[in-house]
């Protein structure tokens, strides 16, 4: 399939998932994760109507940002960010999806020249290999983040375990939705937490059915092109 056909298929799948969701009134932001391809292939996706682009590494982000700066895009950084690299990239980012420690939040707050929209990365599955906050530490973490004037927590982010069944993935995503709603109800000043970043190529339809508002899709955009 061509990239244009892949884009059409993905957008149709998103519409179908929304229609079968209890959250069908929510908008879903489709993000093209372009870490697997060069700027030329990324541009093909963007020329098909996708305006949100994501990278997971600082160097790749800066490379793509320079190559595609002629386009009107919303930029997402979705990978873990080392504190020493915050100053290089954070003010170019529209959304940062991997806030996983208080120390990183403090460094972002220090380097930010404007309010940075962040997703808190949650390790809700309890995997030792995963980054992110645990549910048990969340209350204290939110108290600390609430003091950082240059950070806005727009929502939560998670990734389902690769080996999880569809049923296990649905349960995890449902738990994330419930947690997001709970935090939003606290009405903290810089923590609206109205969004959910979850779902990738293998499980974005499940994520949408469970309330995801941002989905991060990579391989499926480029099937037949890589």
C-alpha cells in the first residue's frame, strides 16, 4: 500500500473505533511517529493531511524539525528525555509525552521560555523495565508539580506491555481512563489532565475505545514503504 492509502486506512480505523466507543464525542489527535523513516517519507505523510509529528530522540527531533520547518506542524517528543538535553529541545516542543520524574519536571520548568504541555508517563502495569510514575506515588508527585509554573499537565501517557493480550490491554487502558478522570476532578491549577496519550500501531483502536485522545502511530503509516 502507498502512504496515502495507509493514511486513509488509519483515519478510517480511528473513525470506526470512535463510533464504537463510550467516548465518541471526544476528539482524537493522530500523531505520526517518524523515527523509522527520513524526512522525505515523513513529509509524504504530512502532505496527506496529518499535521502532528513525533520523534522519540532529541537528535532525531532536531533533525526533522529543521528539515520540515516550512510546514505548519504540531511537534511531539514522545521518548525519554535526559535532563542534560532539556535545554536543547524543550522550547521547540508543543507536547512532551514522557514526563517521568520530578527532577525532569524541575529541569523543564527551569529551561522553559513558555508553558510546556506535558503528559505524565504512568507505569500502570508495574513493569520493572518501564519508566514512569506508579499510581501509589501520584498524589505526592502532583503536589510537587503543582508548584512548577512553567509546566502544564495536560494528561497521562502509558504504553501497554508488548506481550499483553487484547483483553489485558483493554483493562489497562480502562484503568488509565479512570485515573485521568480522577485527577481532572481535583481541579489543580496547572494540572487540567483532560487528555490521554495511549495506543500505538498495534493497539490504537483499543485505546480509542477506552478513551484515548492522542494516539501515536508509526509502522502502520509506512507499511509497504520501509
